[in-house]
């Protein structure tokens, strides 16, 4: 276990951000952890990254994941960025509790960031301790890996460790560090910071870098920077549509939490809906519902408009023309989103072809679900059973099923146009409608056991179930069931 030298562990770092953007990050070292312990290690992800999982799942790996040792080739740094937080502009945010160790090229030739989160203060900490409690670290690990299994683009977790010290929020909590993997950590807020601090040429450098790293196909476009904006818009529209298709609420869609790559990032006050209520808000800090479930598509456009503003000087030397070109592109974002969303919803109800009345059919179904107070996940999962002759399975999810029966007749007529066997459609639906999601009460149970009792068993069992969200397993019924009814409104909290 401890035969490996953490300094010599082979990461094959190639740190392009550090080479390219001097002045837009601060070199920084992690705080040492007094008594680190490895709680969770992602063996499969390590293999995908081209790393040695045996060498990393060791005392040497623990030294790196805790921030106690810096491997050869790493250049730890805190990235600078700005951001609109709940609509208000903050000119300097940056990595207040995270360090980018460096970049590696994975087995699929993709460049991936390796970052420590919760590793101590940086110059961007704004008076904070830069640490992370165990609960938020495990929440990000759990939900990120669940999103990956659900097919939603996301940052991922390579390891979670405890530090052996306490961090103080409302009370003393065990401290922890997450090792996060991302396509990059470039955010809309990164562009906002470069535009404010570096001027046009630095924004151009950043855009060129982001194009080369994430959207190389736009390099040869007639207007590369406009094509880049359109590509980012499409990636983010697909991402938010994916969230909406599975009932996910990010909870804090600030521009500094919106990646250029189109990955979900920063699982703070996120959660999944149980009962389908479009106005659902879980985040304790979202007091006015800005980031409610139903508002996420609108915020998508709002955030991307902030990105567009930074690109005006690049798109055309004539400012008015640049604004017009970008405005036209912004105005297409909702149609991009609706295309992705409707495609996902078609799949959820067994459709593989397009019909002009599909949008009305889907929207009417959502009205039935809202009126019937349906559990979002269970309703769609059980809908396939209606094609197998068991309509009661889905009807039982609704408080009243009359409206569903009317809708179902229209649905069956629409399915007839598919000319596909009912069982084939049902199987296809089961491949996109999960039976297992991170139910909020099960997540809380797992995090409480880990934080309060040092018992990782509930976490490990939940992670195992969520790793195969479409495969129903006998004996795991409790993981598919909604939370028991209580008078308490579920709230989530940021992990800072």
C-alpha cells in the first residue's frame, strides 16, 4: 500500500492553462491534512484517465488526494473568474477553496482537469477557510457519478478523503477534500473576468483556447467566434434539457457555475424532484425562486447572454453588427433547448419519430402529472408498464387518473404510427427512464451516516444502485420509493 512514492506517481501532466494564461491564476499550495483517510476511490475513472488505479488506491495516492504531496508535473493553481450570482455581478470570485493540479490526456485523447476541492484557502477565498465539510464532498461525489450513469454531461469524482480535522459552519463538521475531474473549469464567469481585467486580446486568447480545447470544428467557420458561441449555446441547451428530462434542479445557476464545455458543475444545493411541481425550489439561498426547476431554461438564455456580451469585440469590428449577430444567435437558444428537450421527452414516452402534435401531447401529459401530483421519476418509469398491459401501475402514481386515461388513448394512437411492437417500445422507454435517482431522503441518510457515525456503508450501497439507474434490482425497492410524507419542506444548502 505505501510502497509508492507520491511524488513519482505517473500522471503525465500537460498543463496548457498554466502555460497560456499567466496573470489569470495564482500558484497556490494545498493546506496539509493532519490525518487523511481515503473514503472513496473511483477505480474505473482512474483507468479512463490513463492512471494506475493500484498505485493511486494507496497511501501514496492518499497523500496526493489530501493535498499533502504534489506529484511530479503538477502546477497547483487557483483560477480567477467573475460571475453573476443571482443576477448581481461579482467582479472577482475565483477558486476560493479549489486548486487545479493540472491536466492529463485520457485514454480517449481528451484533455481533463484534475482539481482538489476543499484543500484550503487561496487568494480568492474572501476570508473563508477554503475547506469543505464531508457532507458536501460526498454529495458531489454521489450525484456527479449518478448524473454520469444517467448520461448527463458532468464533472466527476476521482476520490474523496477526510482530512482528520474539523471545519466550522453552524457546527463542527469533519473536513474533507474531493478530487474532481472536468473537461475544463472554464466558465462563463471566466470570460466575464477576462473581459473586465484583460481586455479584448485576453478574451480572444481565452476564446481561441476554448475553441481549440472544446470546439475545434468551429475554427474554420466563416466567423469562428460566432460559431463558438453557437456551439457553447447548443451544448448548454442540451445539458439543461437533460436536467429537465430527469427532474434535476441545479439550484445555483450563476454564470460562474456554467461551464463552456457543457458539463454540469458545482453540486451545491442541487436535488431531484419527487412530486412534479414545476416551481420546485430546494436551495435555501434561492429565496425568490430564480433557479426553480421551471426557470432553468430561461436562466440558460440569461447566462449565455452574459457570455455573448464578452464576445462582441471578437465577432465583428463593427460593434452594432456584432451585437446584431450575437442577438440573433441568442434568440435561437430557446429553440435549441426545445429541440433537445422534446427529443428527450419523445424518448421518455416511447416515440422515435417526429409528429407536429408531439409537443402538445407532451405538454398535456405534464399537465396530467402536475394535476395528479405524480412522482416525476416513478411516473415515467411505470409508463412502460402500460404498454405491457398494466395501466394500474402508472395510474397508481396519480391522485386521480381520469385525465391520464384520456391522454393515454391519444398516446396509444400516436404510438401506432411508430409501427413498433409494444414490448420494443417499452424496453426502449426503460432504457431512458431511470428507476433509481438520488432520492433526497436516501442521499441525506447516506451523508448523515458518513458524517455523524463514520459509516460509509449506506453511501456505498446507494452509489452502487445509482451506478446502474435503469436496471431494476430485486430487493432494492426502497431506493426507488419516494420519501415518506412529512410536514417538513426539504431544503438543500451550499457546501461552502
